[in-house]
């Protein structure tokens, strides 16, 4: 092990903490766990002299090995040369003595997320490093301001939050306290850019932007599972397939560490008092039992071994899931509606070889919807996804109609009209009269109670929710919503139909938001609150969630696409059902909707858009 000698405290002038100071060339990383090792690798690759410090000799050795393996892999992939690899390894030194940080211009602390531990490190650093050296904490949950205030030089303390895995993730959150010198922020921001990262400057609050939004969402997912509302696999599949997220929330909690998530949420709750941040009891139960996720080999899922990413079956793995046993035969379908969702669903069924009756309020509207399907299928032909003959056959299976009487012989009737309960209930009354006995009646509602539609009929046992996602031909997910009255064979029929048309069904109960919207829209609402409170800009928040969380779109991009009026309506439904103060729509969102700024469709929402 390479132990560096203590060389004493530098006598550099305090004026060195200025915008014109030399680039940060010598950096100490304190704490050589996964994150610290990753940060050290980034710095060494970028030409910095790096001193890695950990009180555990094994951690030091593992860090050296990890860097050797990572750089060897880079050579094998021809991303660096052997000579460059040798330079990187030469620039990384290790020690178990904090005095080895004496000559550092920047110290990055990434020790465990415990205030007393971090305070002890900061206090010792005050006796070792130069008065002009910058000290950055890697915390994502503790107060940067508190750590700064108790240090000898609070003006040089800030937060520097990398994301895991540090070499791959682009985002770096740079967190200032009210005491932080602007020059320190400028120097660290310049370093982050030189490392190829995207820095986002923020104020000090638990979770900052990315984790502040992410952990509230993860907590709600944990609570949803704990309430036995949906299976863990269904919750994860719903968010991956419905929102395009790289991982489901429960799998992500296992990756992050359930104990870590609990710590972050405790800090967030202490600061906000928002019950949505109070850790779900299951997080505490799993943490206390040592079931902290992948690192322990078991969390929400069970893994092949501690540290493994391979999930293995356990007691919570259902032997028979999404059974289609006893499903009713479905050969002909009716789709009520002529909008985008109705035409998309009709297209899905027709391409799968099923006969479809598409009923609009007028024959003209139904024909226009069929023409829209024809154009969609033509695009598939032009992209080589289907033949012209297949397109013609799919269109031939669709019959346009101007009345629900045409549904007399369908096996499944799917309602896809306006998101208005009165309108839907009236339609179900008609379906109850015209559809044959044994036909399944389905609603595509995304926020209204399915049971209210079912009770409008004389056969509520035949009614189920089939929540497709837009655009229906492309999105794989369908939420199968079972009411307390839905028959077993109707649920089985819903799953059989999803399988026949190549969709992935997930089961959930009949409550506001189902799975996806119940988790997605509080997250979006919290993002709006951050802007409303002037904590961060829409651009900074969007960048944080895309670069730090791997989200395909930032929350404000998504809000403008969905429509602010639609988002507000869903958030009001969630707030009304769950009576949770934290779910109340952000006033800023209400004001924008009142002003007619609804997003892309009006040319202005959280951003302005060029008119088509």
C-alpha cells in the first residue's frame, strides 16, 4: 500500500480562492466505496493527480484493483492506449491516513451517509488542508449548510453529487450553501465540465433535484407494494413500459440500497414535513432485517448472491401469474370512439387478425378514424414493418359504424371516449342493452373509477378496465383494472386479449391513477413545486432527471407533451381520492392552465413552441 508522507499545511494565500485561480489539478477522494472509486477513476482519466483515502486497507486495495480492471477493459476496447493506461494508474495513489490530503486543491468526501461520520472527517480535514482548498461533500441527503457552518472555512465547502455509476452518468449536482464562495462554485463547475460532466448548480435542500424527485416516487412505489395493490413485477413493468424508464422503482430501490433510500427519505421528511416523504414502513422493516437490496442478496427481490444482479424466484414469486385459464373466446371487437386512442386501439386489434367494429358519433367521424388508421399502417409499410397486403387485410377487418347497435355480435366492447364519467356511464348503459350476453365490456379510462361504469350496467361482473397508453400501436403496456365486482373469467379474458395483440398486461385494483399515473403525476407535481419555489429552473430539472435518472424526457418536457390541463385534471383526481396534502396540485400549474398555457398544443406551457 502506498502511504503518502505528511508534508504539513500549505501556506497558499487566501486570494487563491478566486475565479482566476489555476485549474484544480490535485484532488483527494475520501472514502473508496463504489462511488469514491468511480470518482477517482474519472479524475485520473482526466489527468488529475488523485489521492484516494480510506481507513480500510481492503477498500484501498479494491479501489486500485477496480481501476486496473476498468483501464484494462478500456485498452481492450481500444478507447485508450497502454501508455495512457500506465499514466492513469501512476496518477492514482492511496493512503489510510487523512493527512495525505495536505496538498490537495480539492477534497471530495464520499464516506457513508451519516452526519457524525462526515463531521468527523471535516473536522480533521480542517487541521490538514490548505485554507484555500475546496472541500466538497458527496451527500445527497444531509445538510451541506450544516457541514459548512461547523467547518473552519465554510466559504470553501459545497456539495458535489455524482450519480452511480460515476464514470457513466453525465450529471453532477453542485450544491451551494448560503456560506459558499462563488469562486469555489466556479472552480468546481469548471472541473466538472473538464471531466465531461453536465453540472447543475443548486441550493441546499435534502435530495437536491434528482434525488428529491426520485426518492419521493420510489417511496410511493414501495408503499403501493406494501399495500398489496399490485405485484412487485407489475409495478416495475408498468413504469418501464408505460414511462420508458430504464428500471422499475422496486428494482431501483434494491440497486440503490433500501437502507440508503430510507436515510435519504428521513432527511427529506425532516426538511419538508410532507408525508409523501415519510419512509414507507416496509423500507424500515427490510433495512432492520438486513434485506437491503442487491448488496445483501435480497430486498424487494431475491438475488443469486450478494452483489448479483440476477433475480431468482422466491416465496413472493407467483407460480401462475396473469392466467388466461377460463378466458371467454374473443373473435370480434367493438371500439367506441373516433379519437386518437380509439383509432390506435382499433389498429392494434385489426393488425392482430381480429374483426373490429369502429363506432363514432357519426359515420363521417368513424370513416375519418379509419382513414387515420390507414395512414398509420402506410407508415408501417414505408418503414418495412409490414407488407402492403397485410395493410390491406388489416383495413378490411375494420368496419366503420355510426351507432353502437353495430356491437350486437362483438365479444369485447372497448370504450375510448372523452374522460367524462357521465359520458362514459351513458355509453355503458347503451352497451349493456346492445351487446350480447357474455360480451366483455371494457373502459380505457386513465383516472375515473371503473366500478362507476360497471354499475351503470346490469352486468357489472362483465366490466373491466383496459388502460392502453398513447400511442396504442407503439406502447406495450396495458393496465388491467379489476373492480370488486369483475368476474375471474373476465380478468382472464382481458389478459388473453392482451397476449393476442402483443401487449404486456399488469394487474391493478380500481383506484385513482392505477399504477402509472398514481406514481408519475405526483413526481411531475413535485417538479412544478421546485420551480414555483425558485429552487431550480425547468431546464435544470429536466437535465437532472435525464442525465441523473436516465429518464427519456424531463418532467417539464413531459408535462408540455401530455398537456397541462390533462395533468392538472389527473392530479386533482389523485388529491380528491387519497386526501393527501402533498398531492394537492401546485398553484403554478393551476395558474398556467387558467391562463390557457396548456403545453405544445397551445404553443406555450412551461416553454414556448413555434406554431405549426
